[in-house]
């Protein structure tokens, strides 16, 4: 496989009836000495409420390729920070390692690539966690599955431009229900 310079992918995975645990990672993957590597290095500077963290499988178990997870929403307290730095971080790291094990990410490039993963934590998770009713196993599974799918899509250039063109007037954004359509 040739050197991976800049690939982007995304996925949304949710469990029916449990939208609060939905996962929507947006992934950039590329060479550490390319534009993704530069963006990765720039993320080492923290931004209030958007604390970036390395994806680790556990203490002293930084995943390869190295991944920086960045929340898409502002982390406001210890509960959301703990979910981000626990459930989401573990699911992201495990998915990346399994992508290497399964050959989705070439093992021989594992030390030459880096990943930036923008991740979503629904604010509704915070209240459920405080009440002791958050399904963390479901949250982990959704983040794991979505991360693997986003990486696979990134490395396979999915969706293809032909698919996007073919679906231009067939698919509408799920959050945009207006009947307006540009022809």
C-alpha cells in the first residue's frame, strides 16, 4: 500500500431507542510527516472545554497508530470528562488496534500514521450517568463500531464520488426535513 497522506471518514452508529449513546466520529488519518501530522501536533495545545486526549487502551497502553480524540461538544464537568476519557477513549483505542489486527490499517504503517478523531458525547449522557442509568456498554459498542467504520470508510474513500452524485437527489440530511431542493 502506498503512503497514506490524508484520508477522511465518518460514521454514525446508534442503538434503536437509545439515541443518547449514539456515536458519530469524524476521522482524519495520514502520515505523521504530512498535513494530518501537523494538525495532530497543533492539537497538543488545549482549548477550554475541548480537551484533546491520546487514545489509550489503558494506563501505559497508547494505541498505534497514535490517535488524538477531540470532543465535538464542550466538556463542562467531571462527568462528561470521565465519559470522554473513559468509555469513548477506550472504545476508540480498541477499534484502532482491531483495525490493525484485521488489516484495515496496514500494520507496517502503524508507527508512521496518526489519527485525529472528533467524537460526540450527547449531553443527555451526563444526566443519565448522574442518575446511574447510562448504558455504558452500549455507548462503548457504538463508539467502537463507528470508529472502525469511519476508519474503513476513510481508507477506502467511501462514499465514492460516483455514489454521492448518484444519490444527490435521493438522499437528504436527516436533520434537514424541509422540502426545498436545489435542482
